[in-house]
């Protein structure tokens, strides 16, 4: 079977993910939630 193509995350995806994990580890649920929303918006607009 053919493997599905993979793509390296873009710089903005990596930035949002890194900020999300920092917020999550710090227990900042509001910031983590806002970053989930930001990632969704970024995914729809840029990808």
C-alpha cells in the first residue's frame, strides 16, 4: 500500500503548537483554549 504523503508543519503551526504546550504545562487553560482556536483558524486560512 502507498503511504499517505506527509508534510512538515509550517512555521506558524510550529509556533502555535509550542505556545499551546507552554500554556498547557503552566496550567493556563484560557491561553491553551485560545491557541486551539488560533490553530483552527490558521489551518482553515493557510492550509
